[in-house]
């Protein structure tokens, strides 16, 4: 493929191709495409966080409406905490601490 063909393929991403091969044009295409990708990822992360925090915020009023109190939920929460600590310990012992940190960062959306 010639440089002109490459420029024509990139022109589909940007709008119109220059008359001669132009490295600046290629750079502009890469900048615009990467900016669009970053914007899409940012919107996706924002919507995921909004959905997660909204769901967490709705859990407590719903549980309160169902009559669940701290005394009723405490054994379940303690069991969940113990299972979480066991999972973390198993992950660290099997894969090492770096893998456990990577998984926790991915779980909380920071990866």
C-alpha cells in the first residue's frame, strides 16, 4: 500500500485527505482518534460509577423498608466479610500480592 492509500484510509476517520502524503495529517488523525477513545472510556467509567453508587444508595432504603435492621443483617455481613478476607488471602497465596492488587483495582474501576 502506498502512502497515498494510507492517507485515504485515514481520511475516512478525519474528513478529507491531503493532496500529497503528509505526516502532520497522520498525526492529526491519531490525535483525534485517541481523543475520541479517551472520551468514550471516560463516559463509560462515569456511567458505571453513577450506576454503582445509585445501586448502593438504593440498597439501604430498600432494606429499611423491608424491616431489616443492623441486628438482623450483622451475621450475614460478618460472613461476607470473612469470605472476602479468605478470598483475598487465597488470591495472595496463589497468585502473589501484585495479582491481588490488580484484581482489587479492576473491581473498583481504577485499572
